[in-house]
C-alpha cells in the first residue's frame, strides 16, 4: 500500500508565493511605461472583435490580413484626427491668440446684427445690455491681454500633450495587430481564467456584462466623436471656414470632453462675424447648436445604451480621471474601466448568492 501524498511544507508555499509576486512585480516594472497603451489596445480589440471576425471571414480566414485591415482602419479613425489636432494646435495657436487680441482691441466697434436689434420689445434692451458689456470690463480686457502670451504657450503645450498621446495611440494600434492576429488563443485563455475564478455559469454572465459595457462606452465615445467631426466638417465647409478638415479633427478630440465642441464651432462663428460674414456667422451658431452639439443628446445616448444606460457622472469621472492616470489614451481607458466595474457590481448584486433558499414571508 503506497503512502498518502503529503502536503508541501509551509516554506515551499511561501517561497512559491514570493517568487510569483516578484515575477509579477518585475513584469509590471518592465511594462509600466506601456501600460496605458496596452490597456487601450485590449479595449479596442475587445470592442471591435465582432467586426474583426466578419472581416476575417470575408478574407478567407486569414487572420494576419484581417488584423492588418483593422489596424489601417484604426489608424484612419483615431490616429489621423489626433495627429491633425496636435499639428493644428502647435501651428495655429499664435494666430488664434492674435485673433482674440484683435477682438479685444476693437471691442468698442462690435455691434449686434441688425435683426437682433430689431426684435420687438426685447431687441433694444438686448442691444443696450450688449453695449454696456462692451464699454465696461476694462480691467478684464487688460488681464486677458496680459495673459495672451502665456495662453499661447498653454495651447502649444496642449498640442504637445496630444502629440505625446499620438505616440500612445500608435503603440496601442501596433499592439492591437498582434491581439487581433492571435486573438483566438488569447480569448480562450481569458475565458478559461474567468471560468476558473467565477465558475462556468457566473463567469459567462460576467464576461457578457463586461463586453457590453466596454462596447457601449467605446462606441459611445468614439462613435459620437466621429459623427460630430463629420457634421462639423460639413458645417465648416458650407460656411467657408478655412481649415475645415483641421477644425473637424479638433472637434473629434475635444468631443471627448464635456462641452468641448462649442469651443470649436463658436470660435469659427466669431471668426466669420469679424470677417464681416454676419449671415454665415449666424448660420454657424444655429448649425452648431442644432446639429453639432445635438449629437451628444441623440447619438451618444443611443450608443451608450449598450453599456446599460451608464451614468454620465461615471463617464465624466472616467474621462478626467483616466486622462490624469494614463495621459491622452486615458480619455478612452477611464470610462471603459469604470463602466466595466459598475456593470460587474450591478451583475454581482443582482445575482442571488448560491446556497439553500430560505423561506420568507410573502
């Protein structure tokens, strides 16, 4: 009769735990600089995997070619607008500051359009109040003039920050190629790990919940940004605003931030007004309010509904917190991580705990 196997000594268990911890710590230090890009690549592949599968089927099952096609699509959809935005901020920041400074110099000559002054009952009151604002605020104007040069440097710094974010985006797209190409094996390992941790039934529910949350947030943020950039480009082109494509790229980037697009189309409307194009300026304001900014109220809720009607507070906290933690790509990572966490907590709380069912009073 063979002896029963004995449990390993406590020293061996401790040594294994220490070795695993040291290995994990070493890997973290090696990948720390690329952690944001890797997480962003995982989120991109996670949310676009069904599209990749369809592309792979169309290409005869060749994973490498489908992965290359997806990478090229990501470059056009994300990297190109980010690159154009960084270039526009760095190149045209001085012109923007000088334009604002010129507005301040000639503020006494600014008048409301005639149709506004001619509105019955309220038109004269609006005109008087506007003139009072233009005549006052001398201290504020002097302060703005004083900060003109620092503001120019600040805009250049923002452009540089977006440029650094471009490097993260490119690295994430590079990593995503290998995740797409070898995604089947990585997906099988991930599923097996989740099933071992949470069980087959509950693990499947958690995976489906996480996938829905990630896709809802990514589609909501990137989809809304793409739609806003497209309609903004149409409006800028119709109104004859120079650099319409660059302004549309800026709209794509700032749409990730709440109340960002009005800064772009509002600046375009102001430029048109001071160029004497009052009619086109009014068109730009109406178009910006009714079309560009309304995308946030129409398209984003539809796309975000895939995330389980996620609270806008979580999205806002995720955007700013993610940017502080991971840089530019954190604008996408933060909301996705918080969405997954919130959705998993809801699924966990809403799932009855295993065990005998206790009788309760009706």
